[in-house]
C-alpha cells in the first residue's frame, strides 16, 4: 500500500511541527523518518496513525483519502518505544488481543497467534507472563501483536531505544528480515543514524518540521544535498574556504583554504564563502608532507575502537579534524602530541555554498 503526503502541515498553537510534507512511500517499502528530537518525525507518524489530524494538506493510503478516517479503520499495526504490553495477560493473550477485538474465531486465533510467535521465536513461551521476560522478548511480543492482524501498514516509533546496544543490533536485523518476509509497508521512526542506515530501503531526513532529503541509505550518506544532512548523517569535517575567482570559460574556481590555493570545477558561477565536507574515513594521516593539501597538525585525541582508531588532529589553523584510521597492526597506533600531516583528499570532498544549502562540487 502506497502512503502519500500532499502538502501536509501540522501546527501546535503558533509552532509549526511539520511543514508542507509532500512525498510518497512505496508499497512494501521499509521507510524511515530520521532526525533529532523535535524535528517532526513522530508528529508525522501520529498523523499517519490518525492520532493527530493535520491542519493543512491531504494524506492518502493508496488512492483513498484518509483525512477523516479514524484510527481503528486504518488497518495499521503499531510498535511503540514502551512496548505497551498488557502485564496481566500471557504472551499468547497479548498477541491475540487484536484478533479477539476483530471477533476472529478461536481456532483461527490459535493458528494465527502461533504463526506470529514462531516468526519472532517465542512460540515456546506462549503461556509466560511478560513481566518475567527481558526487554528484547517484550519487544518481540509487541512486534508479533502488530503483525498478527495482517495490517496493510506497520508503524514503528523508536522501537529499539530501550534495549542495550548489542540487542538493538540483533533486533533491527530481525525486524528487517520479518518485514521483507511479510512485505508490509513499514514506516519507522528513529533518531539513530546507524539504525536507519541498517534497516531502510529509503530514508527521509527531517529537520525543524521539514524533509531535507529522501534517498537510499547510500545516497543519504555519500551524496547529502545540504550541510544539515551531511552534519546529521554520520560525521563530517567541515572546512571553511573562499572562492575568490571563477572562470566562466572553464568553470574552474580558484579557492583559498588557509595557506592552500587550489582549483576545482564548480557546478555554477560562484564567488564567496564555501564549506568543504569531508568524511573522517576519507582523510589520511601522513608523517611526512608530500604536497600542499597536507596540513600540519598535532594528535590531540586517540580513541581505540577495536578495528579502527579515531583520531582528533588539531591543525595549525586551529581546525580539529576527526580521522578514522583502520588498524592493521598495533604498530599503527599514533600517540598524543605526535606531529603529523592531514591529507585533506579535497578531490573526494563535497563543497557546499556559504549557507550550506547547495552542493557546488561533488567528487
């Protein structure tokens, strides 16, 4: 089932929670609304669920206009951050709750509930009380309860935020596998970038009630359309520079970055302040300077993360660069206060205009 937004806007008093949302989620897609707290992602999910009524615009499920359709008639399954498990009911009765409300026959309830419990590997705990179970198991109960009614749409609001890091990784893989198996259109809300990249077919990055960019995880990470997206997804080093000359014949811009002068072919005629956005894994550290794009600096921070080291390198211009270095052997480890050079790899960077709203150059 496709989900369509047509200039959807929601106000709380004079505050705009979501502003002119206009896109379509495809049938069977795992679609994630990603952004920081207060960006409007949960408000948008609640509009889809029917908990909120938008102040402007239209919401469609397929070709059906849903503006006035109450929640219980929307055929949706929901999984929340706090699970919303009934503590006085067994695992079986929790999962059966929606089917009983729909007056499904007892034999069919038995069949469907056990199928759902098998999908989340809890069939052997059907008679257990949820209060005796772990957070991960309770989340599986909530997931089984949501899918057992065979909804046309599955909504998930920060479903893994109460779990520890290792269990979150396991659960997100299980959720993704179950969604692919059932082919249910799924809308997933999270502020966790890694989680969004791991589970999604497409991601909408939201900020201040607006959608900044929609794309695949690869597109969002590798090709951010503005500085807001580049800043929120993963980590980027932002380096300020100035275009002081643009050659309209060749499209080449002369750029001053501290003491470095370089030429890049920009997308359009532009003179003024720019930002280079460079991912930590694209920077290199060298011990001896070989060309002008290698800035002298000092190792200020060293963070050992097993397979990689994160370095904070303070350049002569007082810019702190974050550099990810893959560890091949113990001897690779640099020491604090060590003098090195940061190879900026500018031909692999993204260049934004001074406001951070337009891509002027992309490798």
